[in-house]
């Protein structure tokens, strides 16, 4: 195969990754982990034959898409960390971008999808970057001191599943998200968050159950 042909296949594979990831996030957010691959392929406009020539199974496809999704979130976090100004503003923009993309849709596979070393490494890099962004926000006074990386992660997961079928659904999603993001900001005489911080050890253990 010529170098030009290989490049053409690489470009096509990257394009399909973008289409599949977008479709998979929508389908899993709406239907959960049991959603059929055929529905993902249909929404992405990619034939099942093409899909299974590249991926040997649904599990292999999901592992790849999960890795791609995490790498995208890492890139968004890098962009947030590079922004000047209050870290709380960058955090809010990151969360809105993640929710709009339904970045939390793959949470449905916790404990179901076998974790590859690539997924584990990408998850660790993303967590470290999010913690760094929060630390900056606490330091400059733009993020409340008692919010954790897992609070933010669970917020993204929750709103990724919010219905967006109608205009009313979409309006409610963005209004409620805006209210939630205001809750991440530091305020004078702010009351502490109720209960204890979410258990990160238990949350991470779900993925390896």
C-alpha cells in the first residue's frame, strides 16, 4: 500500500472516530450501556461492515471510544489550564464543553467494560489536570474550597444524561447547569456543602469491579 493510500485510510479512521464518538455519547446517554452498536453506526452514518473491519467486537469499539473521549477531555483541560484569568471561569467553560459533548455518557460502563492500560492512564492524566485546575481556583479565590475533582466529574455525568429531546429539555438543562456552576464559585460567608465528599476510592473501584 502506498504512503498516500495509508494516509487516506488514517484520515478516514480519524473522521470515523469523531462521528462514532459523538453518536456513541448520544446513544449511551439516552439508552444506557445496553444500547446496540447498530444504533451508534446508524447515527454516525457508518456501515456495520466498516465498523467490524476495524473493531473485532463491541467491547473493542467501546474501549477505543472511551480512550478517545478521555483524550479529548484532557485536551480541553489543557486548554483550560492555559487560560489567563480566574481558574473558576476556565473550570466553568470546561464543564459546559464536557456537558455539551455528553462526556459523562461512558459512565454507564463502570464495572462492565474491561479497563485497558490506555484507559487507566488517560483517566489518571485527566484527574491530575482537573485537580490542578481546582487547586488554582482555590488559590485565586474563584472556586469554593470544599469542591473536589469527583464533585465536578459527577456533575458532568449527571448533566450528560439530562434529556435534550425538546427545546424545553435543552433550556432546562442549560439553566440548571448554570445554577450548578454558580455553586462551584467561592462566595463570602458561604455555607459548607452538606454531607461528606464523594468517595474517590469507591468511585474508581467501580471501574475495575
